[in-house]
C-alpha cells in the first residue's frame, strides 16, 4: 500500500528534505537512483526510485509516480 510523503527537491531534482508524519528528515546522501517500468501489463505507471540516507542515519527508499508528477511515496524504511 503506497504511503504518501512530501519531498522537497533541489535544483537538480534530487530529494533534499523528507516530510513524513509531521517530522522533517534532511537528506544526507542520495545513494542510488533507478527507474522501474512497473507492471505495465497491469496498467502500472513507471516510477523513479531513490535510495537515500537521512541525517539521522536511517535508510529510505522512496519513489515518484511517473503519471502523477509531484506525488512521492515511501516504499521502504530501514532504521
């Protein structure tokens, strides 16, 4: 189930700040970026994924939905 979150990006389009559950999480590093075509045969849209580390040391995987620009979702959180 998608978990929406707000993401503020820099001029390059890379995430700089995550806003989730009323808290701010500054991004310390973008570790990886990749595109996923989704299950296109089932009507899923492509997604742009980021694996990043926040200033508190947590590892996040987030994605932006290709059909809903500006719509960001939490995919996985490792703390």
